[in-house]
């Protein structure tokens, strides 16, 4: 059976209704009225003589038929996106919008400066940056790229590592005056910590080898690795808040070096155990499979990798 152009439109509308969660959001996303969206859904249901959506005044749920049909409509919309991206990729100059989500502190300190440079280099690419420490559903919310501190377990998403951020152990001078300065890694478990995320309860430390002999390095590392259990009365999911609590004297903190170093230089924080390597923070670019072929997204990923590499070479991301 041939598919009409009108039915293709209805399939795209239906896919958006499912992905946006309701008729009103789908209408906003598509630039249509809610009545037009409702018309397309009703037309599909009448054509197939089957109900696709159970709707009430407050909720919407797919029927079994709706779930099956959505998978096909999703393919249609993805293929249309691929076609658009392939046309975009043959242009001399990349254009279009990139929607990005990123953690707040990482975004302000590192990603925004990078995007400033990227925008100068590619002036016809528009940027929409959302700063949030929440792990949003990038497919449902229509993001092209998410900057994450770890790859997501969702196997339907793609990820590429952009950088590794070195970290250091710091506290405010006031904290050390009140509670003393630990002299060994073992003493760290006796101190208060400001925790970043509730599941961060352990820290790995490796003594930095001073010998140039490879065998000696390996032996020293194996005998000088410490697993430190962390406890504290303050926990937050925001990196800037974590640093502020540490500066307020409420405990030790494992802080990315790019954030800690300016405050160390100003005397607001003091670093301890600089002769130990502390767990790095991997930074990933996470994106939907439909964005793999997007020239503008690939350009941004490559740009960010180069940008972070340059910062590492300047020792901005690493301990001095």
C-alpha cells in the first residue's frame, strides 16, 4: 500500500507526541496548534481502525498498537533527520542549531569558554546551552549533545571521551586550624568530607613514583595505593556548591584542579598530599545515535577534544 505525504506527516506528529509525552508539548515542538496535532492522531486511528493512544484530561498512555506503531514512526523521523544531516554535510560551511546540556560548574568554567571560541570559528552554527546538574533524557528533550562526568549506561546512546580532569584534595585554612592537618592517607578517614553526589563514598590515592625505573615505579605504586572511605555531613550534586562548602571550612573535598588552583593561589584553599595521584574525572560527550552523522555535532566534539588537550598541555587541567 502506498503511503501518502499526509500520512507521513501524521507519522512524524505521532512520534513527537510519544517523545514529548503529550499533545501540547508536541504541538510546541512542531510549531503546530494542539488541534492540528489531535487531528493527525485521530486520522491515523480512523485509517487503521485501532486506538493508538489512551487519553484523559491529565494523562496519556500508548496502547499496545500505539507502542508497535511508534517504533516504525521513529524510524521514519530518524531517516528524515539523517537525510537532512547528509545535505547539511555537503555544504561548504556548517549551519544549524546544536542543543547542549552540561553540568553547571563545568559549563561555566570550561564549556562556555570553549563554545565562545567555537562560535567565532563557525558563526553560522547556533548554540543553545542548558546548564543543569540533573541527568536529563537527551532524546526526549531534544538535545544533540550532553557533557557528562561519566558515560551513561543507556546502550542506545553514543559516547566519546573528551578529557580527563585531574583532581586534588583541599580544605580551607580554617578547617585545618580547627581539626588539624592529616599527615598520612590513613588519617583521611578520620576527617569530615564535603561529598559530591551521595554515592561518592571512597577515594583511590596512588603515591607518585619518584624513581625513573619502570619496575621500581610499578612496585612502589602497588605498595602505595590507598582506598579511603569518605564520610561527611554535607553532600551535594553541584560542583560549585561543593567547593563553596569546602571553602566554608566544613570539610575536605576532592575538587577538580581547574576549579581548585585559582583558590589555592588566593589562599582560600590549601592542597594536601600533592605527591599523590587522586581519581581523575572523565568527561564524555554523549549523544543520540541519530546525531552520529551530523557534521556540526562532529565538528563540536572534535573542537572540544582539541580544546581540552590544549588546556592539559598548559597544565590548566592538571596538578602543577
